[in-house]
C-alpha cells in the first residue's frame, strides 16, 4: 500500500504541482514576476511570457514522468473532460524531440459537438476552444501534464462551468474593492475562498457489481431497510474500520501530492458513510480540487476493494450525502472581510459586508436553490438529514442581538467570550463561543464564513459559487453607489445598514429548520419553498435574474437559457434512466426470483400433501407471494405506461416525470421491498441493505 508514513508531508505536498515554488525555481525572475502578477491581480498574460512558461512547464513535467499534456476543462456535464496530446515532435532524421509551445499552453481545440450546450450549438457545429487558466496550477497525473482551462464555442458562447465562475469572481472583487476604498483601504483584488466538505459512501466492490441499479444510476432503486439503520448514532465519529482507515491514508497521500489541502476525515452518520474536509482555497482552485478529489476517491477506493458512492441518496432510509460549501471573502492583504473581530457591533466594515450577504441571500434565494437542484438532491433536501428546501440564514445569538439593536436604533454591548467549566478538576476550562451552531440551516454563519449546506455530494460547486458571488457583487455595487454619492459617509452607512437589515429580516431564522412549523412560518414570511427541481427551474431565467448576470458580465440571457435547458434535460434523463433500470431489474431479476421462490414453496406444499401432511403456513405464503407478485407486475406496467406517455418538450417533461413517473416508481419499489422481506435471502437476486451496509 502506498502511504506517506515514511515521508515528510511538507515535502510530499504539491510534489506533482507546477506551483509557485516550482515556478520561482524554474522561471527567469522577470517571467516569474509577470506570471505572478497575472495570478495575483488578474492582469492579462503576455504571449512571450507564455512561451517561456510552457518550456519550463514541459521540462518539469518530463522530470515527473510526463509524456503528454491535456487541457483539463469542465463542460456542462459537470464532470471534467480531457484530451491528451504528446510532447513529441518529429525530426527529419526519424527521431523525435519533446516540445511544448506557449500557443499550445494557452489554447486548445477540443471537439465541442458532443457536450451539452442547451441549444447554443448544433451537432454539426463542432469547433470549440480551451483557454489556460493561469490562476489554477497545472499538475502531473498518470504521466500527463494537466492544464486547467476554460471552454467556449467557436462563436464565443461559454460551454463550461469555469468561465462564469471566473467572471463572478471578477465581479465581486470589483465591487468589494469599491466598498473598501470608502473605508480608506486600497486593495487590488478581493478573493472568494471556499472549503467544500465532501460526504460519500464506501461499499464492497463485490456487492456493487451485483446491483444493476448502483452500476447504472449510482443509487439503489430497491431495498428494504435492515433491522438496524443509523438510529443508534454509533457510526458518527466512530472508530474507523482498518480497511477504511487504509483507504483514507492513501487518499490523503494522493491528494497531498496534487496540492489538495485534505485536512479532516471521519465517519458520518449513516452506516458506510464518511466525510473529507479540505482547508479553504481560492474558489476556482477549490472547484478544480473538488473535482480531482471525487476522481481520486473513486480510484483509491477500487485499490482497497471498495466502490465510492457519491450519489446524494444511494440508500433509502438512511442519511444521504451533501457537500457543504464554506464561503468567505479575503483581500489581497489577507484580511477576512467576514471576520467580526472582538467587537462586531462597532465593526462597521464587517456589518456592511454581512448586510450585503443577508440582502443577497434574501433577494436571490431562488438562484441559490436552483444552484443545488438535481434529481439526486431532491431525495435529500428537507428529509431531516439535510437543510430544508427553504433557503434561510442562521446568524447566531450574538449577531442576531446586534442586528436587532441596529433595527431599533439602539446601542449594543458586545458579548465577551467566557470560559466554560466542565465540572471536572483535571479538565481545563474551555473558551465558550458567543453563539451556538445550527445544522438545520441552509446558510449558516460559522464564525468568519458562511456554510451553505444545501449542495449535493455530486454537485460541481462552480454553479453555487457563481450564483453566490454574483448576488453579493450586486448588493455591494448598490451599496457602493449609494455611499459614494453621500455627503456624510458615517451617517449614510448607518442608515443603509439599518434600512437593509429591516428590509431583509425575513431571511434570518435561527430556529429548527426540521420543525413542522417552519414551512408554515416561512410561507408567512414570503420565503420560497421550492421542494423539487421542476419547482426551481422556472426561476433560473426570470427577468430579475437575467438582469443580474448581464449587469455583471457573468452570463448573457442566451447562456442562462441554455443552462436552464441543460438542467431540465439532465433531470429528465436521470429519471428516465432510473425508470428503465427499474423495469430491467423487475423483469429480469425480481419477478423471476419471486416466481422461482414461490415454485419452491409450492413444490414443498405438494410434497407434504402427497404424504398426508397439511402445510397451511407454506400455502398461505405461496398465496401471499402470488398476490404480491401480481401487484408488482401491475406496478411494472404503470411505470411502462408513464414513461411511454412522457412529453417530448423539455419545458413540460420535468414536471411530468416528477408528477407521473416518480410516483409509479415509488409504488413499484414499495411492493418489491415488501416481497424482499418475504423471500429467502439466498433466493433474492442481489445483495440486500443488511449485506451492503454491514460488511466486515
């Protein structure tokens, strides 16, 4: 097993990354300074600089065993794409040399015809371009130099998730710098940072290979609950199984090589469920790293006899998996703009940025919900294992008291941190925070950052952060416009914060998001409750939201419409594949298995009767199985009819699949799961939850 037990982690970390330390060592000083300026300040890159960087990057990649390079991009599938080209170039004498030019570094031309475009491109319109993102470090993996890039069409429309993310980062930086100048601070760049926590399941590969639903859809479409689920709370933070610990150790090793700041690992609530949390990185780098993390999880899992499941809800009846998006803002001088300090009530700069986030989440709650919408996450949101589908904010008792005082025009006295005694003399006093945490809140303030808990585990976090960055940029723009025009900054600032907190108070909720009363209260407050993806999709392209993205140059209206269409198509295709997989398992596995088991019982009844012995229990079971099988075949036909009647129009299909196909599938599952409890384990055609979740 490959571990770093005998290695020094600082030496291992980033060893496969063309990072700043490598650049400084391998590039001429003037070239290094020019590239660093591009990375730190977002200035354009000189093509002459690119040629020198390309040569140094190639030489470094060769020293790491690289023979190829690829422009690594993130199309609208959400899954990274790559096309590999070798460094070799022919000589006249039949030999080859290894070459890599600045032009090849900066620009690539992958085929764009087979990626989702939402109508932006016809199938015959194949040309696309990739463009190097110098702010995200290149790396070597499997003998290839990976160059993070953006992806666009021949006609200039963006076809990826990275380009709008970079645009949104530029937008919020521009507006945040305007605000900071009003406080007498000069900064060239404000950066959003993200630390995405990643939940996942590990199951035995041999069990996975016997489940068609897991192989094709990533989740179990059938499965009765085992006698024990997660109700004992004994898996959460429990001791790691040796195999799982070995997997985690190797995963850390591989992630550290790639410069990914893997920090925390532990067992999660559900059986076989775990979590990995990284340290914060710049948002576009964090997005790249999260994609690499998911790939490495799957790869390393196989080496340990596991399969890593990243679906939001692989098992019914136990918790699903999310991806908590911890988001903050920092200046180029390293100042965290969401840090309250020791006296948050008098920290006017912090209060202004806090107010901007509150206003953004309230006014663009629909966009935040859209950003986490997919068929898998619909199983998870609101299921008392994740935040509800209603977007709200938790700010904690201390900030709540400050905001109430601001609304009332009163002075607030900041709360001093106290020491909490446990009551055991050998245990030291613990510094007590001034507020609790709320795990039911979708958008919670957690000290110096916000934790957006709604994203699902498979999600590419780019979309969520595009929405969040742009929404906050808009509020900062409005604040800067108002304050720049004011005659008295201090008075205008106090008035603005008070006015906006009053106007957007409804989005703040510190209570129990799982309570039955909260949806009623949320409706009374005027908050949206978009329970499913079809509920959320129409909000993507409202006039308000189109205007937002156009104003900040993040999306055009056409680009937004294309993404809305892609979201709808993805939802429908996911459910269509699940329905067909369910039908396949019913016809080829479950129904034949139940009929076979019924025959065995019927043969037993016949044998007993032939020797004069009654078999009432067996006969009753045969009759019950026969009736239940007939009901299951009816449910099977219901799914077939529902799928056959699905509308072709992308506008109507999501709602139809939600209202007609999903109920038919749920009814079939309920009947099949009841049959599973009636059929002998060795006669059931695939591993049950008990076997999958409680492996040794």
